[in-house]
C-alpha cells in the first residue's frame, strides 16, 4: 500500500483551496448534504486520507465502514480498470453479464443462510433494505414490518420509516410508510438499575409476547422483523446473544421472517465474515452493502431460495443495480478478505482498541461505556456517570479537535454522544496506535 507523507497545516494567511471549495459547495450544493468533517479529500491510500491543501489524516471512518480493505486497494482498483476496458454499463435488466452471476454465486456460498441461498444485487444499502422488505411481503403475503428503536436502515421512504432517529434523517419528511412498528432495542448500559442482563432479556421478550403482539400488532400480520446485529448510527449497541437467539425463535414461532441488516457490520468488520455468526443464528434474509465492494456502489439481498424466488420475473431490478464495475470490485474485494483472513485482523484491531478504551474509562469519568465487536467499537460520553447524562457537546468537541490533530472520527447514537471507530482492516499497527494516541490526547485535553 502507498504510504502518505504527513505535512504540517498551512499558515492561516496562506491561500487555502479548501476554503474556496467550501464556498463553492455552499453556493452550488443543496444544503441537506452536510459532511461531519468540512474537508475536501484529494486522495486516499490504505488508512490515510489527504485533503486538497495537502494535510494527511489517519482515517478511523472508512467511508462509514465501506473501505474495509483500505482506500484505493490495488487489487480492487485493478479489477475495476479491467472491467471498464470491456464495458462501462449495460443493466442486468436489459442483458445479463457474468460478473453479476459470479457475485451472487459467491455470496450464496458465504452468507449464514440455512439451505440453498439466492441473491439479488442493487446499488445502495437503502435499496437493499427496501427490496428485502418487498421480498418478505410477497413471500409471506403479510403487510406489516417490525424494526427497532436506535436502528438505522437508510434514507428512502420505507427505510426512513424503519429507522429511529428523527433528526436529521426524518425531520420534515413525513408522512411515512404504513404498517411499520418498532420494538425497544436492548441497551445494557441504560437498562433499569439493579436488573441483570438475564432478567432484562426476559422482560424484553415477555413484553413482545404479552404486550406488543397483543396491543400493537397482530403477529399474523407481520411479514418480517429487521434488525442490525450491531446498531450503526444507533451507537454500536451490541445485543445479548440470548436475546437474539430467543428473538429468532419467536419469529419462527409466528412465521415472521428475520432480516439481518449487515450493511455496516458485514464482511469481516466484527471479527467474523458476518456479525450474525457471533449470535449463532441463521436469518431468512440478509442485506449487505458498503464493504461488499470496498466502497463502490453495490448492495445485495441474500436469502433462502424459496423466499427470494417468491417475487415474479421483473419484480426486482434497477438501471444500475449490480453495475459491472462494482461487481468486479466486489469479486476482487471478497477474494482479498478471504486471502488475508481480514476477520482475524479485525479481531486483533478490536482487541487493541478496546484495551485502550477500557483504560480511558478508568482514567476519564466522561467515558461512561465501552462496547463493540471486532473492529467496530465505541465509547459513550456522559456528563455524570451516576445519572448517565449524555454529553453530546463533548462528543462534538472531541471529533473536531481530533480532526485538527490529524484523526478522523465519527459520532453516533440517538443522543449524539457516542464516538465510534471504523478503521480500515488493513491499517498498520503503528498507524492504529498513532490514531489511538491522538484520540487519547484529545480526551485528556477536553476532559
């Protein structure tokens, strides 16, 4: 991987291309598009990004978990170039091409689905979720869908409805899709005082059977339940294994399809190829995107063959769904994951990060909780540990200050008080430690 040489920030009086571009962005780009970091990135290699003014950053965001195999991975870039030498676009809804079939075949052999699997390719994560819901409704003949508080599934009408956070994702965009119902998501850090995890899980499941399926929605009307194995935008909440396993059995009892949204958790990120493997369950449908093609626009739905085939011919599609260049990228990316066993690398990265984060929890009273799996980890920041009062202002300051010091981080959580880490799984140990040092110095300075 190409290594970038860091440069110091330019003097304030010196002309900045970034400032010019930000002004042009304000003038020409719709206000709704807003980046957490006001930077214009020129290039990226492995775990480094360089902005247009020449400053280099350690990237703990990976394009929101999309570039698990590192920025500008040569194997992926070469595969895309080879494909573009043959054809740029044709649409699988017009004529078929082999790479689409190759990706589906590859996914069918990887996904944790019971029995024969089939797949369909799309463009974005939201598009995959939207189509998974369509497939589930046709396969079951039912109309209702259940999702979770703290969940995030996309920005289309249906996926906004499934998602929990009002601001900024849903504010002003209603009315939303009908027949979508939400369950509380397990949140061990904020479960009632003096409650054990076991009693907490028991209560949550009893509430579903005795209240939710009695007063809110008839289970016989529910086509599917969709859940992120670990919430992404919702703050990296990791549900108890027993909860997921019993929830899966509850779905089977009522004939409800279980849809695992693995768009952020998939492809080695959590220390397994898919996060659902940590919970030892097999969903009926699984949605994928982001790191499927190492950042190229591609998503997928895989599931049990009889469910996937419930939709009639022509019922699924899209002009750019399964684009040839993205399919080429996906095949090269998956080969890279398997060759280098990046799930093992993710586990190593996660162990390093969590060790640091737990040390921070001992040092800094503002760190209320540490959680995650593999290389998907976060700290929750609070003003008061006893009251667990969210500190969204400190969260913003940490992210902004870390950027000025050369580290890019992201926030999450419905209280906007969680700092999450999503470094590329190809990050070198020395770079990982350097990034964590910047993170720690920022915490110490602002604590």
